[in-house]
C-alpha cells in the first residue's frame, strides 16, 4: 500500500511553488512595463538568467556525479 502523505505534500508543494513563481514573474513583468523598460532588454535579461541557471545546474550535476564515483557508488542503470 502506498503512503499517501508524501504524495499529497509533494503535490501541494509543487502547486504552491508553481503558483508563486507565476505571480512573481507576472509582478516583475508588470513592474518592467511601468518603468518603461523595453521588451528586448527584458527578454535579454531573462535569457541570461536562464543560461546562468542551466550552467549552475550542469555544474551541480557534474559535481554530484564526480563525488558519487569518488565514493565508489554504482551509477549504472542496469
């Protein structure tokens, strides 16, 4: 039998996170429109942030796999 507590809490957490991110992005977008920021500058900044996030994610993944191999963990899928 599956334990429903983690399923409910993770679903709730993901739902809250998605809702908060939507309103945070909407608020920042609206603030940018009020200040007269150009759409091009806004998209360029968003692209830079997304690229930086992807590089950080790649770095964390490489660090994790290197540490796992150093510790002798088996990472094979078979």
